[in-house]
């Protein structure tokens, strides 16, 4: 019997996996790969080097910056850290949670090529689930199955604790340097910057922000009842009021600017995907940008 998770995985493998395979070059086709933990040598620092690899003890002793070189592992351990909070259930058409699920399954399928291990952390304020990293299609199918389980009812009254989610990711993936995908809408208290910075100091982190267009531009639908998915607060508003629309646009602009500043300070260049975008186009762009950064 073919289950719903298996159908989803097969559909994504056909729709996305096969069409992306030709864009991943070389015998080791995964464009995301981690740095190994085996130290091999020291060499003088160049402007293209990652400052996180500077050996500060040697630099201070020789009065010249030196970086550590590592043996690169051909197989990596990757983690999907997925925000499953109430705000992720908002969205037109498929919605943010559905888009995050398809994107996570697609990334798991791509990363698991050539024996790479993939694990997942599914998080909300009420509970979390850790799926230990393993290789193979069966592992991708397990992650798919858990992502497609109906989420439990989340009690309103508090915003998403992204800082706790990122700290959990740091503690869970602490044994070895890993590739970590963080999928969230980043609708949360602004205390996630330091945990994200600490995570990027140890691991290669790819942040993917899932957004619905209605969060960026309020649709003009006249009088409407809006509800904060995180707190449960409801408010009747006139979405046609130009003053209201202007205030909301200013708030959205300020929030986007604050998010961009926080990501920049954390050393992250985030991707943003909206619920009306083509998933294949998003993945192709991620592959290209990742390749450019590595070159």
C-alpha cells in the first residue's frame, strides 16, 4: 500500500529531484558540504578565508593571521530545523507549513545523495521531536511521514521561542560540524540573534524564511477580522483604509529591515521563499547561490 508520505516523496523526486540532478556537477554532486574536523595544517590568512577558521593563538604568537586547514569529509551530516509553530499554519493556497514541508523533503532528498546523513528537529513551543541523522531514502521517508502528521493543537498566548529552537539545534548537533537548514517565518521575539550567531560559529547554516504575500502586503478586502496566530488576539479592521495600510506597510518595512540586520550580524545570508513561488525555481536559485559562495 502506497502511503501519503510515499506519494509526496515520489512526486517531489519526479518533479524536482530529477530536474535538479543535471545541475549538480561532479561525482560528489551535493553542493552543500561541511568542513571536516580533522586538522591538517596552518597557512597565512587571505581575504577569501572564513574568519571562523583563524587560529588566534598562532596569530597572536606570530603577529600575523593564520587559518587552520581541515580534511574535508566527503560525506556530511545535515539537519533540518523546522519551525512548526502556530504562525507557520497561516497562508493562502498551500500555506507556509505545506511549503516548508515540501521544501524540507526536497532538501532531504538532495542532501541524502551519495550516503550523506540527514536528521530533523521539528519544533514548536509545546513540544519538539528530534529525528537522529541517518542515510538513505527510508530516512527521508521517515522525515516526510513525521512532517505530514497533523500538528497538535497549540494553545495561544505566546510568541514562538526561536531562541530555544536554535539552542536545541546547537545542543543536538554539537558532536560534529554539520550543515543545518533552518526553516521558519521568523515571527518571534527578537532574541534569536545570539543563538543563531553561536550556531553559525560551529556549523554551516542555511536560513530559509517562509513568508506568505499577505504578511508583506495586506489584501484590500474591506472590513475583515484578523487574528494573531501566535497570541490568539482578534481585531476587526478596514483593510481598505489608506491610513491603516500605510501604517502596516511602515511596520512591515521596519520588521524586514530589523530581520535583515539581525541576520547580517549573525553572519547569515538568508533565503526568502513565498507561498506563491515555484519550488523548483527556489531550489535552483539556492544551488546557484551556494555554488557561487563556495567558488
